[in-house]
């Protein structure tokens, strides 16, 4: 009987991340008694380094929602918001956050602090604007709206960057007026050096999926690997996490170990996961030996694998370019081009589009994408639908029928190929 190889670094990343998150949630839990100012901010295009420099700790409402989803409490939060008058079509993340407000912010991770400042980093999703306007009316605290110009052409213009940099300066002034902290550019540069180092390591992990078999699932597993570089950039502890994560991933790659016993299908996945049924959703693909080698959701907090890095020598300019270059802030043709690049670079067999009922920023245009990839690129493409927060829209039997039919067809196509 063949003996399984001993993994020296197994679960090293998970254990390191657990410590990181415990420290972060510990700060949030004691924020009221320690008088630590709290800012609420969104993950895509977050300006976390600048806001933390100015003396704040950050709560990310999307993270609240996915935690509630995975811990099976999002459903009741969403119902509370709907009882208040929110439509069933409104983003599940928004309704979850409203539900938390109505229940005095009692979340699965403990009681969350109320905000002293709301920073709406608008990057392509108009729902963000209305979401944070609602939170401002509930909490009666200042709302700062960061307006990121939508990127339609080939890149970010100098005018767009300068426009955003001025907003960052205004934000720093507002933060300082609340926290009493002073803007320290040398300290910000140091933070961005840590950000850049973490981003370098994160991209190494993402690119490891080009290996056959891939050592990681770049969708279902990447959602755990990606959180520190999106939520806790600018910290030496985050760099340490990615050093440990790389040791674990590199070991898997060297030993030929993947996330499944056998890799049968390499897929690129578009769209967020179904958090309330995360394990069940993953299992629907596991049974067919499907491994995600690239995904767009793992880039929602930054397209670092396309070459962007925070630049310590040009801190505010670099933060501005990061925000405007986020996945949800680029045009549909650019998104389709990115998916095509992933299919080619990662030797993928198919594209899976998970259309989320209440998330317009991801779902808009996905039906056209499906037609394009099926008929013009000639890539087998599956489109399915549920929701990222609302458990009512996850119909397991229907999803299973569509997924099984697609991968059975793909298997038949391979067997009959000349």
C-alpha cells in the first residue's frame, strides 16, 4: 500500500490566518472601551492603508455578510431588512448589514462596533452608493464618498488619477479631524512596502495553479487565502501569513498534491460564491473532479496578477490607481478579455459563470459573456444562478441537474473527440 507523503507545512496558512483574524476581531470587540475610531469600508478598491494610517480600524460590511452567510444567520438578517421595506431584489449584502443594524450588530464573530466614519469607495457598483447612504442615515455619522472614474478605455489617465488623489487628501483630512492622527507619508510608504511584498507572494500562489495538477483551488480555496491581502494590507503580519501560505502551496506543488484526489477538469469561474451553502456548492463540482484554476472573485480586491503593485515611492498615486483598476470598475469587454486570458494561461477546459441574483456589478452582462465564449471562443461554458447571501435562492436539485448535465456532456465530448 502506497504511503501518503508527510506534509511539513499542512494547515500552516490556516493557523496563521486564524491568529490574524483573532487579533483583528479582538480590536473590533474592544473598540468602544479603547476609544478606537471605526470606519466602515468596502473591499473592492479599499483605501485601508490610508485609513489605518489615520488612526482607524476597519469593518468591512461584505465580510460581515459572508460570515453571516457561512454561519447560517444571513437569512434572518435579510428577512428583518425586508420587513423594513427592502425589496427581494436588493443586494443580499445590503440587507444583511441592515439586519445587523436592527439587531444591534450581533454577528457570528461577536458584537461589531458602530462606525465613527463611513467611507464609500465607489468602484463600479452603484448599489455601494445607496448602501452607504442608508448606513449614514441609520448611524448618523459622516459619510465620505470616494468617486472612482469608471475605466472604459485602455487604462487610467493622469487626469483621473489626480482627481482621485485629491479625494484621498480630503479623506485624510477628515479622518484626522475625527481621530486626531496626523498624515505621515513616510509611515504610509512603509505600509505600502508591506502591501507590495504581500501582493508579490499572493500572485505566486495564484500562478501556482498553472501547474498540473494545481496545488490550490483558485475559487473555493482561494477565498480563504485571499482575505489578508484584501482586508489587512500594510501590515508585517500579513506578509508573514503569505510567506507561510507559500510554503504550504509550494510543498503541495512539489509533491503533486492538489485540492482533490484526482484533477479531472480545470475550470475558470466567474462570479462570487454562494456563501450560505458554500460547502454544498463546492461539493457539486468536487464529484466531477472539477478544480478551479482561476477565478474573477479572487481578484475582487485587486488585479495583482495582471502586474499592479502598490508603489511605496508614490503612495497616494498608487492607491488611486489600485482603486480605479478594480475588477468591478473595468468594462465588460475588458472582463471578457481577462477571462479569455485565464482560460489560455491556466490550460482550462471550461468556463463556469455563477450568476448572483442580487449582485448587479457581477451579473450584468454575464449572459452575453456566455454566448461569446460558447460561440466565438468555442469554450464549453456553464451558467448557473443562486445568490451570494440569500439562502432562499440556492436550489440544490436544480443546480445539481445543470452541473451534472454540463460535466457529463463535457466528459462525453472528450471521449468522442477525434
